[in-house]
C-alpha cells in the first residue's frame, strides 16, 4: 500500500487537519501505464491510415500552411516553425518537433518529401545542423496534403489548451502512408512501412475506385513492390506478397553495383546505390571490420567518390587474382550492401491500431478521400447557393433602382429601410441587408450584366455540384480524376529494381572459388597495342569475319595465374600478371578485341621505347621448353633459352649503340621454323632457326642478315615454311613516318622466296615505283593476312601475286599492322 498526504496552510502558515488517502499500488500503476500507453499509441508513435501522418507531422504541416510558407515564398528559419508548432499545437520538446521536420525534408528518407529544406538537413551518416541554422518551407507535395482545409473537409479539434483548433486529419490528395512509408515504436506495438512509387499507388487506388471488389493480385499488377528513395534492388518478392496480404513480411535490399576496370590493371566493384537507410560511412565501417576479421577477402581499397554532379560512386578495388563476382557475394553476406527490411503495416483506423494489407490500406484512403470530396462539394454548394441568393436579390433591386434609393432616403433608420425593402421587393432579410451595404458604384448598367453572367455561372456550378452529391458514381469518378492529376504532376519513375528470388546471384562460393582459377588461356596483343586474355588453349580464329576490329600480332599460350613478359625495343622484358589483364568474352564467332587495355598503360616505358612482342614467363610455360628469337634493326639475330629471373624487369639482349629490337618470336620446342628478315631496301632472307645457337641473356647475338649501306631491318619473324604464309610489303619514301603515307602495297606468298644461309643478303621482295626508295613496313604472317589502320579498323588486302619482285598497288589508308 502507498499513502498520499495532502496538507494546506492558512495565511498565518497554520496547517489544516491532515487527510490521508490509501491507494492500491497495483491499480495506480495499471491506470498510469495504460494512460501512458494510450498517449504513445494514439498521440505520438503511430500514423493515421487516412493521411499517413503522425500527430507531430500533421501539426507541423498545418502550422506551416497557416504561416503561409508556400513553395512560391521564401524560406524561414526552422526554429521559428518549431516554436510556432510547440507553442500552439504540440507541447513537447523542440528536438522531437525538429527531428520530425527534418525527416520530412530528407529525399533519402521520404519518397516524396513534404518539406523543402534549405541548409544542412543531414545525411544517411550524419545528423542535421541545429534548427537556428536551417530554413524550411512547404514542398509542393505538402500543398496536396493541406489543400481545401478552409472548406470544412475535415473535423477540427481543440489544441492542448482549448484556445485554438487543429485538423483531426489532413485532406491528403494521395495515399501518403504508402508513398512515404512510416516507422515508429509504441507500447507493445510498432510500425515499419516501406515507401512506394506515387504513380503506381495512385493507379492501384483508381483501380479500386472503379472495382471495389478487386483482389490483391489485381492490385499488385499496379503496385509490384516498394520503391525506395535511395533506389537499389529488392531481391525476392515472396515476402512482399505476404506483407501485402497480411500486413507483415520482409524483403532483402541490395546495393546497385557493377564491375569495372578501375585502373588499367585492376578491377573494382562500383556501388552507385545503397540499400534504404544505409550510408557510405556505415558501409565503410562494416567493410573495415569484415576485412580485418577475414570474413571478406580480395578487397584492397575503398574510395568514396560521391559528388553532387555524378551522384553516389563508391569504388572497392579488387586484389589481383580474385574473382570480383565471388567477392561481391561476400560483401552481400558480411556488409550492409545487403540488408533486410521488415514490413509491419500498423496504423490507426477509426482511432484503433490495425495491421493492414495493401487492399485495406487503399480502401481506408479511398473512403477518406471520398468523404473529403463529398464534404468539400457540400461546402461549395452551400457557398454557391448563398451567393446566388444575394445575386438574385440584387438583380431585383437594380431593375427599379430609383425606388430602392427613394426607400432608403425616406426611411428613418436602417431597420425601417430593411423592412420596407423586404416588403416592396419581396426580399429576404439577408438580401435586403446586402443591398443596404452595397456601394453605389455597383448599381450601374454594366454591373447588371456582370451580375446576370454571375447568376448563370452559379446556377450551372450548383447543378454540377448537386449532380456530384446525388450520384455516387460521379463522386467516385471525380476522386479518380483528381488522383490522376496528382500522379501526372508529381509522379516520378521507379527507382528500385525488383528481382524474383530465382534471379539472385549464386551464394558466395568457397575460398577456392574466390580466386581466379589457374585455367589455360591465351594472351593476345593487337596491332593497335591492345592486350587482353581469352580462356582456352585454342588459337584465335576469325575466319570470315569481315569488319572485325583490329588484328592479333601476338598470341601467347599460358594460364590465368601465370605471367607474361612484354619485350621492348630497348631489349628489356617487363613482367605482366595475366590475371590483371581484361578478359574477353568469346562469342559464337570470336571475341571483340576492342575490349582490351592499352599495353602502354600497363608497363613503364622509356622515351622512344615501345613493346615489340610478348613472351611466356610462367613456370609451367618454361617447363614446356623452347626458346626465343630476337631480330634487331642492324640485322642481329639472337636465340635465348626460357630461363629468366623472377624480377619485374630484366635485360634479354646486349644491344649495340643505335640498335633496337624489331620483334621477338617464341620458338616452341621441336618446332620446325624459319626466321625471316625483311630490310628497308626490299631484301627478304629466311633461314632455319636451328642454325642459330642459343645464348645467355647477356649476349649480343650473331649476324642474321647482311645489310647494304643505309639499310635496316623493318620486319623480323618466324614462320612454318611448310604452311601457307603471306609476305606483305609497303613501299614509300624514306624519312617519312609510315603513319603519314599510304605507299604501295604488295602481297606475295612466302613460298615464292628461296631460303638462303644466315648472314647473307637475301632476295628482292618488292620493286620500287617512281618516288619510292624504301620499304616503310613489312610483315610475314600465316595465310590469310589481315590488316588494320591506326584506329583498329579493317583494311582489305589484295590477293597474293606470283612475282616476288613485283611492284605494289596504291593503298587508300595507311596500314598500322598485319596479323
């Protein structure tokens, strides 16, 4: 038991007799707790199903409308709005009011913001500035919530001190509860509702107006799922269907991602949209914890490149050798890039908390909107009837205005004048009172015409309003048409992508699948300097592909987790990791070579240094045996065994001053190949590769072809003389860059040229025309030869001719490469 003691004192501070009241603690606690719970449920935490607003939100919008803070007027300090709301309607802390105002201004919290905020209204990771620093006014959508409040469309109730009135509910021209969602925790219950697309929700509401018996499946054709303010993806729709049917369910939200080449050698996961209520800083923190705990592997860097012009852009760089798709599945599992949203559609209906499905929510709104439009129509009808009554009386008086003036002038007072007017003209008291208060300037002939026009307009409008009230069908059609206008003026496209559960990516795979498998592949180098890898061991075949982009000049067989070497004109080998190279996706015919990366972006080259070819550097590749052959501009040839240091770069030939490597070829073990030199003075020499003794990396090579004065090697290669091969030569003017002149081109079969011994002069392969004095480029490639320009576009080559020393024919476009 507990006791409550009350004592009072007299003016002389003498106490009255004490009175003690015994109260049962259990009963008192129950009563007090129920009163508190009632207050939280009905006055704070749960929204009304009709306008979708909690009391504090409703009071903020109503007070801002009363203050005239329309979208076409200037912003005012948020502190002023908070003060007005707190002093007149909401006797609670200013922080609670300001928090509610801020949320209604955040476009990442509400699908259709109701407050237009100016200043720092916070982000997903940080709170807003203080109310004294920010400014606010109503957003355009808020006018739809408060429209027609002066037309008796909703009931007004007293405020907390019974000095003012406030609307019990707002008119709400659209289903705000579904569009913007809601969240709140009451006593013993909570609500958590997802935002939806305005156009979709209104379409469902209009369908329900036309067909009140529509089932859930019909409504879900218009509202397939939530539309979150931050976009993203919703994976799995079964939980959404449960929520629309019973009011409870859940769904998974995923970030919108894509895999890109963030650098020339690294891939990355680029995040452009995060799940609802997840911020970049929260993601960064959870990602850091997951990487440190080894739950997420393969992420080397995290960058937030978000800006106002390009929107959200979070870049997660993937380590070399890791499968980006598998890493992405780990991120979904261990970071907020995938989150769950639990739907609990609890709202107040007729003052009672209810858990509602989609149809019930739409029905409550439609019934509310029909009631609002009916009350608005009744109010307007009454106003129009009253005005028509006055206009008709005024027209009666204007017909005999002289007598009206005479009656007024001869009357002793206003009361007698009113009585005489009512008697003479058969007017009502309201009409007579209006005529007495009328200004004389209204009593002109022109005013009579205006009044007659106004009378006719009023009669037509009254007839229309009466038709609306007399027909439920017309009333419902009017509500539907107004909803359509709202959707047309304020609707926006869907932001969230909906995916069925069957469309989910596969779950995160085991650690062995996280890294790129060491499968066989081929590394391709094109004539325009693009490098890429393609799965499989078979050489790239592009027969019959007219119009194919670029040509392949190097095709190295290796594996995905091995290395290849880029041989430069300076005699250096620069190591490249195959897994860092972009992978081409094979099509029914052949992959597009345009998907490669410029090799010059992957290696550090000196001035005037260029990549002349690719070689194998993997341990398994070296174990297969074979050697390399290099040819230099001064006619030197060198064979090198496949035995290299594990450094990122090393020398492979000792060059003389002024010399450079023209090309490098891979001589696989047991291959019967001839080495081919073509010189600038149009001499071709080919001899067996077996005639060149292998040397160490520090050697300078041996004589390969005998050069005449001022001549140099323009092409070096290795070819199987037993197979068909083409010799492509382009003659022009020496001293001019090949890319700046087209020259004359000739294609000849290699079989036309006899073999000769090493270090000899070879045979003539091209006869110069007038104005030509040198070969500007040449190639020996397997038949059929394909050519491309500097831009990678294909160039048609003529058919091989039988004369090895014949002249060429003009070319329309400079040839960059043949392969």
